[in-house]
C-alpha cells in the first residue's frame, strides 16, 4: 500500500513537471504589439490572438509571440546615384515611419512580420529617391533636398495608403560630392569671379569713354558758340567799349586810327610808350 501511494505521488509530480515544461508566459514590451500563435509539437502553428504591450499572456500551454515595434522610427539608406549630368552622388536618405496601431495581425501575415521594412518598403523607398535625384544635375541636388524629400514622401504616402505602414517624413542629407564635382564647383566659382571682375573693368572703361566724349562735346560746343557769336561787328563793339575805358585813364594819350585790317577793329597807338 505505501508503495502504491508513493508511485501515485511520483506520477503526479511527473505530470505536473511535464505540464509545466509546456507552459509559457509570453511577454510584449511597451510600444509593441504581440501576435500570439500556438506552438504545437506536431503540425502547423495557428493564430491565437494579439496583445498590446506592456503585457503578458500569463501561463499558457505551448504558445509563442511575435512582437512588432509600432513606434515611429527613422530608417536610413546609404545611396550612390548617378545624376542627370552623369555624376555619382553619395548621400543618405532618411524615412520616418510608424506602424498603424492594431495592425499587428496584418503585418505578420501579409508584410513579413518583424522584417516588414526590408521585405516590403526598403527597395520601394530607394527606387523613389533614385527617380527624383536622377532628374537633376549634381549642382541642383543640394539646393533641392527639401523638394526631393517632399516628392518622395508624397509618393510613399500614395503607395502605402490604406496599409499598416505610415510615412511621417523623408529627408535627404549628408551629400558627398565626388572629386570631379568639387573641382567643377571650384572652377565655376573662379570663373564667376573672373567674369565679375571683367564686368567691373568694362564698366569703368566705358565710364571713362563717356567722360572723354562729354569733355570733347563740351569743347566742340564752346568752339561752335565762339565761331557763331564773335562776328566782326561784335568785335568792333567790344573795341569801342575798351576805348571808352582807356579815355578815362589819367596822363595817357592815345592815337586812334579808324581801322586795323588784321582785326577789323580800330588801331590804337599810345604816344611815348613805343607800343600799340
């Protein structure tokens, strides 16, 4: 009788231990959603349910969980893309993505579970970035990084609308120009400086020419005025006015002859001075 009782006790302990070995308490951490499925000894696993972390199932018989992080996260891609002018640019494309709450079952069954980004988004995201960059010259990419990001974001929102995958933002940065592009930029800068210097020199030369023309025009105008206004009658008038002024001079005697053939004015002689 005691032997039978001992055997019964051993059997109970063994059954309890074996049952405990098959029991699990699967846990889902904060920010995650858990996809719970059975873990049979034989046959295929079946969907059991979902849970929103932080939580656990409690002790259950042979189950397992796939936890998916639903929180926003940045996915960065190193890219090397030939531009429109056939120069290769190296840069990083950053996509901020979050997963729609309550979609863990769809993510696991249709989008690859924990590998949803690599399986369904990575190649599509890279292709969208490549399509935008290849339309631009190398010098345009840096100036239009915001435009590229906006265009790629719009394309991704359209592509993944109605799915568990939600794009928040796309940014392009860390552009690394190849050496030939750097040389081209420096050459263009130097050329622009040379052109600006030559433009300044040309404007200075043109200004000097304009000043010379203006001075020459002034001299020509003055000569024209003299030629057209200083006629013989006017000169005779000025000579008579000068005689009137000399007549008022004290102790001075002048002899005035009516006409000087060289100047069309009266001939004036000063007596005693030896001159005229």
